[in-house]
C-alpha cells in the first residue's frame, strides 16, 4: 500500500512538472512586447518545452550522435579557418559582405576575424545542438519540426550512413557542411517552416527557471548562431580548397559566388 502510494505520488509529481513546461494558450494582449515579437507562445502552443530542449543536449559518449557532435565542431573550425584565410589573402571586401544582412549591400563594418577561444567554443556548441536536434526530431511529428524534401533526404541518408559506419571523418565534415547549407538556405516562403527558426525558439526557453528568456539573456544566443551561419556560408560558397584556382580579380569572385 505504501509503495503504491509513493508510486502514485511520484507519477503525480512528474505530471505536474511536465505540465509546468507545456505552453498554454496565452492571450496576446497579456504578453510583454518581447514575447509578442518572438511569438514563441503561439509557435509552441501545446508543446512541452522541456522535452524539446532535451533534444538539443550533448549526446552521451556511447551514442552514435556523439560522433556527429564532434564532427560538427571540426566542420565549423575548418569554416572559421576559411574566414581567417580570406583575411590573410587580403580579400577584405568579402568580410564586409559576410557581415551584411542584405543580399545586394555590404555592411559598413567587416566580419570579425578573431575571437576569444572560449567564445568560439560557445558559439560552435549552438550549431552542435542544432544538428543533433534535427537528427533526433526528424521521425517524430509531435516535436513540430519541419523539413523540406531535400533537407529530409540529406538528413536521412546521413543518419543511415553514420549508423552503418560508412562515413569517414573527412567525408563527414563535408556532408555536415552540405547539410548545414541546405538548412541555412531554407526560404521563408517554403510550405515547411524553417527548422533553424524553430530551433532558435527552443533555445529561448529556460528549463531551470520554467520561463522564456528575455532579450537581455537571448541576444548572446542569436549572436552565436549568426556567427555560425556566417562562417559556414562562406565555406559553403567559397570553399577554401578552390581559392587558389580563382581568377585574380574581385569581379570574378563576386559574380561566381554571388557574395
């Protein structure tokens, strides 16, 4: 009897904690300007945020995703080296285009070349979380993550080949770059919603505090993701290995890669 009562109490307690992280239907007028702007309460209505956040966590050593986690780090470190390579070549204009949020207009400030090592590691971890999040949620529609047919095909083939040990280290880095580019280039006008934008909302939830992060706590996350997008995109469109074969003029580079 006592054991059964304790078991029931544990189940009730677990149910209460589950409910605490489930997004309720909150009237828009009751939200502060930040939550109205992010629309997180609308986007994740009915979803359990604790479960979603758990899909972003670092895998255990014996998990096949642990290999992917480490390979994502290698991929972004290689991409970051590509940014430094442009700087060493004197391709200064590329840094201004890389820092721009507009396709047809460069920024008035260049993309930063040097960061503190701990900052780079923290930024990279955001992308590591994103890739394992995609691989963990692809088969369960209850998570609410959407992918285009191209993205799903790349994810499924990549997951299958990794599980069968058919992807070597260098090949994995190249395939992760290809996957990342497919996810980054997701159009806002696709029928499927961007998994990257969805993921940014997941990172907006603080599990320990059982609340949404405010802007002051969230901008560092966005900065990290924007940095990852920048270094990955540069490597994706201007691969380091082919740079020595380019023509010796700026127009060729800008036209060929539509930087």
